[in-house]
């Protein structure tokens, strides 16, 4: 494995490494306004949510690496400490990219990128009509991490009003990721979207305790077929199969056919796990372990 001291990379190469390695990142499409009423619109992928009481969104318009100058978004926020953070969807990603062009101060990116500005209810910056989710925010604090080129400026925002297009909701009133179709940022020129093949689901175990990978037999943990993800799904199960379940599995024709070919059996088990049948897969594995 390559060993790297970040101080040896230089700002530009370290920046590229971080963009490629800390990903995908959500995009804050930040709408601000200066003290004279001039709007600005710019995307930032150093962005996330950090709490709900108070509601906290943080994004970072970092200092430019090439000349240590600050961006118009940060300058506007210091004049008018308010911002609208608009969600970026796949349908608007190319326009969003265009708005990231570093136009001179005073140029309206809404116009340049073809977006529609609409008035906010509680803050002065405009919202992006094309975005189905818009957070009106007050800026509570700006934390400047350093005055050097490439250093971060953490803009700590509190949500004061939310606009949400009902067409992106499911029947339970929750955001449907396919309907919202958010875009995330990767390294270089790459993006990812939250619909189609790029999306998958892992249920959260907040109210139950998984048995853990350490509870699996050694023959399972050391399998040359099963991957770490396979073992993780097995370890997330709430309990091991009972002796009665294991005995019943050993007596099935399907198990008897594969019991003497451990590699083929583990491949079958892997297909069960990939089909969402981890509980059944664990019965196969426990039945095949000679120590049980």
C-alpha cells in the first residue's frame, strides 16, 4: 500500500486525492446576494447535514488554491449572512456545472446558466425554481480554518424554511430517491446519481443487535468464496439458526447434493445472500460446518 505524507503532495495533488477518496459528496447549490442586491449562484461539494436541533447544514467555499483569493459566495455571506441551499438533480446537472464557471463579480449565474430565480419567504437570496428541494438558511457562523491557499471556510447554516416538491415523495410522504434523483460529486469529472443501478439499499439496524461476524463458524469466516460484504450481511442477522433448523437443512436433498463440495456450496450460499435470503444462507453454512 502506498504511504503518503500529505505535506509532500502539494495542495493541488492533495485536493485531487481528497475529491476522489472522499466521495460521493452531496452538492450545495448555494444562492447568495450581496449588500447591493446582486445575486450569485454557485455549487459546492464540501457539504453535508450535521444536526436537527438546531438544524445545521455546513458547506465550504474554500480559498482558491492558485491565488488564495476568496469566492463571491463567501464574500456575499459576509455582507448578507443568508443563503438558500438548493438540491441538485440529474435533470439540472449540466446547468449547475455551467454556473460553476468563475464569472466576474456582478454577473448573474441564474441568467448565465438558464435557471429561474424565485423569491424566498424568510431570506433575501433567491431560490432555484428548477430544484425540487430548497433550504432557506440563516448563516450562524463562518469558521475560517486558515488563511492559506486551499483552506476551508465552514459556513454553518440554520434552516429557517424548506420548500419540497410533493412529486418526489413516496406514498408514505418520504423522499423517494428515484423520484428526487439527486446528483453526487466524485473526483475529477465524475458524478453519481441516486437512481438506477448506482443506487442500492442497506437496512439500518437501530433497534436490533446483529450476531456479528465473530459468531460465524471459522469455516465461514475463512471462506475463499464469501466476501466481506457477504459476511457483513450474515453478521447483521439477529440470531443463529437453531439446532432443529440446522438438522432440517442437513436432511434436504438440495443440501445433500452439495454437502461434499464446499466451494460450490459457498457459491450457492452467496447467491442466496445476493437475493436477500441471508437467513436461509446461514442455515446452509451452519449445516455444512463439521464442528456443529
